[in-house]
């Protein structure tokens, strides 16, 4: 493990695309700002592990995960999907051509 010392507003680079900036330090808590491209997932470790367990179909206590519980329901009924309004596109700008009169 590489251990680095940084002060507030200093940055660490990981490769060419990931920046980790020390945003704030309060007591024993350090706030980090992370800039990464969209194809790189950034999670706290406990969230990452929960996602991984969910993908593997396991939970920490051996019980079915939330996804498994929903998939295994006997009644198979579910709430309807939420409909989102269609993206509204603005009308095209008026043509600069003169209309015949």
C-alpha cells in the first residue's frame, strides 16, 4: 500500500483520469473529492461490497438479497413502471428564408 501525506486542496492522481482531492479535514475525518470518468465506478468500500454480494446473490447474513426476494415472490405482481415525460425538444428556429407573399 502506498501511503501519501497531503494537505487540504492538494490532489493525488491515479493514472491519467482519476483525481482525488483533499477537500476538508475536521478532527479525524477527511473529506475527499474524486473526479473520475463515467466508466469508472466510485463507491465507498461497504457500498461496493454490498453491490458485489447483490450481484453474486448473497447477503451478509445468508438470507436472500433484496433482488432475490423480489425475483422469488410467488404473486409476481409489481407496481407499474414510473412513466417519465418525453424529452421536450425546442421548436426549430425560424427560417431566415423569406416566405413568398
